[in-house]
């Protein structure tokens, strides 16, 4: 056990939850909800069409929304594993670390409320006004695509802390900072859905839904791997330092 509280088992466990999050969301969207959330409906659909889509696979959609909500736990643990690794660089002035933590808090609310609004839409389809179901469904999709600000801020802060690290012991490689900058562009670009109801920049468009979603989940997978490797490097470094201290102690005693 390390005297400063560093516990590689906990951090690595949290890093593995990134893989779980990247599995459960697409699984719920495609398999459980019968493709309802992985093949998004057109924003130009009528209220009656939205209700019919919900009623066609109502139980699966409801289960999927529960998975969406509780998967926010996995996103929390994964994100905090990353933030803890970059925390030591700033010592008593952890401005970028604090920005990342606040961003994670906002992100988790977004992830949870996506499921909340979709679940609310799936609660009374056919019983309440079709326009109400359509409005709740719209809120869910806006949550998916129009709330990229905290995600982009997290990525920008993570990129900054990596690029500013001159210690030679940065937990993440320098190229990962540019991956963060690249990914943050798509978190902003998805907001274009607000201006289009059809076409590639609409809710079901290639440039607003499919490309940002692929980039986002690829980013999660990459940083899950990088976090696991960073923990292993820290353990190896501490082991080497401990061995060196041990040799010095023996030499002093002799």
C-alpha cells in the first residue's frame, strides 16, 4: 500500500468502467430498444409517428432508458479515474483538475437526463397528447446532441493539462491531447441539429449523429486503455523508486 493513498486497483477498476459504459449504451440503444436510439427517427416526423414508434417497442424502450440512466454511474467512475491521474501535476493550484471535475458533474447530469426524458416519453404514449410525447422525445434527443459543452470543456482541460506537463511523467501521451482537441470539435458540431430537421446535419444525419457518436465512443475506448497503461506505468515507477531507496538504505547501513 502506498503512503499517499494511491491505489492502482481502484483506479484501474474505474478505468474498466469506461469499457462497460461504451458497451451498455449502444447495447441498450440498438438491441434492447430494437434500434430505436441507434437509428434515430427524423426530427420532421409527425407527433403521431413518434407515438407509433414508441408503442411499437414500448417495453424494450423503457428498459433501455433505465440502462441509460444508471450507466451515468459508469461514466462518473471512468471520468474520475482520468482526473485523478492528472491531479498531481497542479499540486496546490489544481485549476484544470477542478474544471474537469465540474465538467464531469455536468456530463453525468446530461447522461442521466437523456434517459429521464426518453423514459418520460415512454411512460404514457397513446394515453397523453401526441404532442406531449413528441416534446419529451425532442428533449431526449436534444440532450443527446445539444449538450456537448461540458464534454468539450472536459476534453479541452484534459488536453491542456497534458500539453502543459513538462515533467516527463505525464500520465497520457502528448498525441492524446490532440485527440481530445479533435473530439471536442464534434461535441460542438452536434449542436447543428437545432437548425435542421432533415439532411446530414439533422437529428438523424451523418454529420450530427453518427460521426459524433462514433468519435465519442472511440474516445472513451482509447482513454480507457490509456488510463490502464498510465496506472501500470505509475506502479512500475513507484516500484523502481522504492527499490532505489532500499538500495540507498542498505548502502548507508553498510
